[in-house]
C-alpha cells in the first residue's frame, strides 16, 4: 500500500490515523485507538528536533524501509524568512529528498547560499546513501562532496557550469564526437 498524504495540521494527522488505522496496526500497537489531535500536538511539542533528526539519520532499519534510488540534494532560501528592515537575510537550508518515497531525508541550515558548499558535506555524512544516485546542482560540484558520496557506495550526477575553470571544457571533450557534435 503506497500512501500519499500531506497533513496541514494536527487535526489532519488524526484524520489520517483514523482513515488508515488498520494499516497502522501492522506497525504499531494501538490499544486505545488513534490519539486525539490534542495528544498528537502535545507529543510533537515535547520532541527535541535535534534528537529526532539524529534518530532518523541513524535508524538501523531505515535502509530496509526506504527505497532511496534517487536522492536530490539542493539548497533553498525559505520565502518570507528575511527581515530586510532589520538587515536579516533569509534562512537558507540544504535538504536531501528521496524521490521514490516523496520524503525529506534531512535538512541543515546554511549561513547563506555561499555556505551551501559547507552544509552539503555535513548533510551527506548523516545520510545512508548506499546504492542511491545523488543529484546536486553546480554549487555542489566539488571533489570533497563526490568523495563522500562514493565512500557511501553511492553514485552521483552533478550539474556543471562554465564558471568552474577548465572542468566544463574537459567534460565536453569527453562527449565530443569526431565531427564536432556532442553526444548529450
């Protein structure tokens, strides 16, 4: 059973539980049924986000539960997170997304778009990527990042721009056919 649901609040989480109680019972003991939205809210409020993220990253069963296949890593500035009047820049975060599961595998805050290069390796260190294909835009086209991905027995596809010295020319030459056309 593949479920697709995006809850917009605690009431919708409760609704999801009520609609899928039989399925949830295959994974959970629900002696008292599905909790109320108020209980769900209190549970979420008591969670430590850092601890929850670490448990998710290091969960030993995760590799059997999730099918990674393709993992997108990208940085985005969150809309509306800046305060120009106070000179505060927007919150920039780097996230890893599992395409097969429609699930965020993790996020890290970066100090700014230029620091995405330092946040990506930190995020990769926390992920279990064995067998996945990791895609990153040109910002992440770095030797250290490629090395970290390969150390996890994963493959990668990086974007490439002309502002990376002779690298773009070297790659183009690899795909150039004898008649001057490109095999792309």
